[in-house]
C-alpha cells in the first residue's frame, strides 16, 4: 500500500509540489475519512498557548496592532522555514491507493493574501482560547492559526497585550510534540518581529521555501524499503502478539476493563476538554516523591487511570477480574536523521504506538465488599505501577522501535475498512470504552516561559475525541502540571470527566503520601 518511491517531494507542475504518505500519515488521514463527521475530524490536533506581550506603545489600540502585525509576520515566517504548515492531504474513496500531500507556492501577492485569510483568523466573540476550542470549530483543510484577543492591561509605554493562540491541524500533518515545537518557533519569530517593528522583513515565499518541506517519517528516519531479517522477525512477532492488531489482539483471557459511558447516541457530539492544574509547590513535592521510587509523573498518573476506571465499574455479586489494555504513543524524532530530529521540522507526524501494548490485571470488588485498607490500596497501586513502569521501560529501551514504527502503523491500517464512497454518519460508539494517556512531559525547553518580551503560559495539545473513550493529556510547564481529559459530550458529561481527572490525581497523591490541599 505504501510505495517508498513516492515519498519524496516532487514538483509536478510549476509551483505545485506533491509526495505520497507513509503509514502513520495515511492512518490518521484515513481514519478521518471513514465517516461523515459533519465538519469534524477524529484526532484533529488542537494546540493552545496563552501569551502576555510587553509593548512600549502609546495607546492600547496601537499596542494591539503591533502585536497582531508581529503574529501575522511570524505566521508568514513560519511558512518559509516550515512550509509543510501550508500543505494539505488528499485521500478519499477515489484515490485511497495513492494518497498524497500537496504544497502550492505563491504565484502572485494575491495568493499570499488569500492564504492568510484562510489560515490566520482572529476569532472574535470568545474570551479565551479554551472557550474557542470548546466551541466545536470545523476542522480546516489546512493547518490554521486562531488568535483570541483578551483585555490589554497596563498604561502608555508599558502595555501588556494578551492573546491566546489556538492551532488546528490534521493529525496526519502534525502531532502533539510537533505542535509544541511549532509554537516554540512561532514565538521566537513573533519576538523578533516585535523587536524589529516596521523594519521586520518576512523571508521570501517565492518557491525557495520548498527546500524546507518536511518528509514523512520513513524518509526522515532512513527506513529501508525492505526490512532486515532481524527486523522481519520482530514484525512477525508483533503481528502475532500486539494487543490491538495482532492475531491475539484484545484483552486476553479476561474481559477489557470498561469505562462507563452514556448509551443512546449513535454518533458523536462535541469534543470537550477539562483540566486540573497542580501548582508549583505540589509539583515540586510530586517530582521528589516520584524520583524517590524511580518513577515519573507520567508513570504514576497512568497507573491511576485503570484504578479510577475500576472505581466507576458497576459491582457484581462476586468480584470481577478485568484487563486494562493500553498502548502508548512514542515520539520518534530521536530516531530521525538530522535535521529532521530537530525543531527545524516541527510540522510532522513522527510518532508511533509501541510494538506490543500492555495488559494490566484489575479486580473489581464484589458489591457490598468492605472498603480496602490504606495498606491494601497502596499495595494495589504499587502492583499496577509496576506493570506500567515495566512497559514504559521496555518501550524506552527498545532500540528497534524506530525501525518497527512503520510496520506498527501498517498493522493498525490493516484493521481499517476501505474508505466508503458515501461515508455513513459517525463514528459510532465502541462496544467498550477506555482511557488513553498522552504525556509530553516538561516542555519548558520547547516553549520557554519567556521569549524576549513575550511571556508564554498554559501550553497544551489534544487530539479530537470522537469515540466514547477518553484521552488523558499530561504536560508540565513553568513548574505547573496540567492533567486534562478530552471526551465527547455524546457519551460523557463534564462533571463526570472532571471527577475522573480529579480521582486520578487524588489516587496519585494518596499513594505518594502528599497533601492534596496544595493543589488547585
């Protein structure tokens, strides 16, 4: 299905560049075409960052104009250095065998203005970027930057202009880590434009930018068209045992631990997000406690997930045993060749799931069973954490992960049906639901809290949740920890999602013996 010979960018006609998709890009693009989602797109990337920008303008209006001009120039500059931000993907019933990505150079100034009108929006009528992201915006054809204006503070000569940025893009074009890398670059360009003022010169967009077009992962990592015998043995093992697409796929000898959901709707509603922020004192204690047991914040929060689900499962007359089945998305940029391993190529989908997945046994007590003692709860958490820790460590130490990634995606692709000529409404809810975990870790090195006169805060990324499962997203920035859940309001309520995130955090703090009153 994937032809390695078609993965290099080629100029097919003057100013028009195209290349084929590799496995990861094709998977995300195809998932978005299997159903008529009424303008929504499963796993669409939404990235967010809040900015507070110091200016020396004489009036608030002038300060806002300076900032908005700098942001527009930064967006144009980003197109020069990362032109894939202006590409789009074509895959449908007619061309499923040969999906492709397109980049079109500007021929005249009017085309530049048209592109700005289509991809650089001031989203009026919203007080915050979070409010805009919750408003069910339509998935754009090309990556699009939305700017939400917030009140300007200060006085003449010392105004603070506040803007929230929201990036919306297909998962086949950019992933979560890439979104934060892109924001980091965009803020640097905006800072330079602010400092230069009217003298700032946008780099040329005359076709020379095509040298910066990003290749797919297969090319970036130098994956050979034919795997070595050792890699082929790993592929065969993966095809046999992977929990999601192997011949022994599923929850194994136990049923899958089910996240309860509201039944009734055959199609998704709006993607929504809830969040808990842990403050700096709590995070400092949390990091120290995790280090003391040779774990990370991601490890302990992921361990809390199946236990929080367990607490929601309806109890039966007898205790019931389940398996929590999970995978993890792994940033593959470390397997890429320079410069693709660096922030020079953020607009990319360089990630994969692991080569096998994991099953964690969970017991739901019988109805009426006495509450577990603190010691028993701690032992249970430790057992789950041991399984999670072992799995993460296996993935981290798997030197073949980079070579196996395309074949992992090929396994997932094999489970998808052909793209229908007339896609039905959906996607429908699954028979069972679960919770996935995506952690970006500490991101201060990617998005510094301060870039010149720009202060950045609350960066986050989520994939649009259009199933009856939930996604848990973890990120640390400027000493604060964000634990957020994405869910679809056709099958889950806000209060339910908030309670679930709070329960995960509470389980972690209880296990580590931390004071929960320090959080906020």
